[in-house]
């Protein structure tokens, strides 16, 4: 099953609610992923542009997109970015295959 990394930023309102009532949101995120046929691999808080980072498995792009859209529609997160990930084996296969492809850049 493909892996995806999703980064999200909480809204100020969501931070306010969480500081008044701290919650482990991994259970809700895990349930969303399970409903789409996926699985939460890991979840982290982060410094910087994004507040949370999660790695998940999902059957396909549409499945992970449905989870991200459902979470964003709830209003707790603002900025969201999802990146498809490749395993080391998939990356090495892509690198090997690239060696057999001829590309001529513009001149």
C-alpha cells in the first residue's frame, strides 16, 4: 500500500481549544484513515510552518485525499500539504529505470 506524508497547521481557534482541553488526536486520525482503507503509521508535533506531521498508508491518492479533505472540512486545520512517499526499493527502481531513459534538454 502506498505511503503518504501529510503536514498540517492548526488554526488559532484549534490551538485555543487544545490548550484548554489537551487531546490525543491520533485516535481520530487513525479512525479516519481506517475508514478509507488506510492506516496511521506515525504522528508527530512539529516546529515551523506545520504543526503536525503524519505518515500514513492508504490504498490510493483518492483515499488519502478524502481523509485530508474530511479533516480540513472540520475547521481545526488550515494549511495542509500531502506528499506521496516511495520506499527505498521503489526509489532505487526509479533511479535504475532513469538510467535507461534518454532525455534531450532544450537547446
